[in-house]
C-alpha cells in the first residue's frame, strides 16, 4: 500500500546565491532538476568594492575600487543568473546587494524576502586558504533560518554535481 504525503505549500521564493561561477550555474541547474517548475526565485549577487566577490559576466572589466562600477557589474551578473534560472523552470528576478562578508548578505536577503530555500554552490576550499577565507556555504547553513541546498561539484557524476541538504 502506497503512503501519501500531505501536500505542502511553498510560502517564499527560492533564493539563489549567484557569483557567476560555473558552480553557481550548476547549483541553478541542480535546483531546476530537483524542485517543482514554476517556483518564484530571486537570484542574488552579493558585492563589495575592493574585494568584489563574484565573476562578472562576459569577462567584463571594471574598476574594483569604484563602487558604482562594481554594483553595475554585480547587477549584470545577477541578471545573467536570473536568465539561467528562467531556463531551469523558475520565475525569477535578479538582485545585487552590497554586503561583507558575503554570507551575511545572503542570509539578510533571505530573511527580508522570506525565502523558503537558499541554493548555493560550495567551492570546497581546503587547507590554509579555506580556513582563512572561510566557507560562505557553511556560514549560510549555520546562520540561516531558511533551509539550504548546497551543491558540490563532483566530476565523477558526469559534471552533474552532487547536492546535499
């Protein structure tokens, strides 16, 4: 006899933490495969002058010390991520936010926008670099009230990545 699960309603959008990396793109694709199509999504690119924190679209060059240029590049990066989310089946909008450290911007935006799920990639930095830089994914998991889907790059899975909740 098959058991049925009670139907759950989703109250808030999916928030994608998007930094323009291939791993961030993979996270959007994974979520598109794992979540119901048609969900609302917010694609967030967190930025800061000096230590930019994202990969600009189309190798765009800008002055990292000029806040206006960094903000515009972040907005374009978020827009690119939103187009990827649309292709993955989400109804998406883009947003760029200035924050340091990056995880605080993600958590704050998720709270303000009442996100039901945060999706992000984990770069899995190890050793001294990983310790000094910290892990945005780990900090988001530790500090967020929302559920978090962390997507890992795993070349052993034919480039599809592995997801963990």
